[in-house]
C-alpha cells in the first residue's frame, strides 16, 4: 500500500509540474490551455481512482 501511495504522489507532482509549465507559457492559446486543464483533471481523477480501488 505504501509504495502505491508514494508512486501516486510522485506522479501527481510530475503532472502538476508539467501542466503548470504549460499554463504559464505565453505562446500557447487559451483554448489549448483549457484543453490542458481538462487533460490534467482527467489524469488526476484516474490516478485517484487507481489509488482508491487498490488501497
């Protein structure tokens, strides 16, 4: 259980770091930023579901 939670936190931190870099860039349009937010929420929800059903 503990390795899964540690791995989930690392993946969450990586996703947050990656998508925050996308959102602060000026050369990406607002529509693409909204799409990035949607994909981020889907990824975090999937990660949460994996942790929830495996713990």
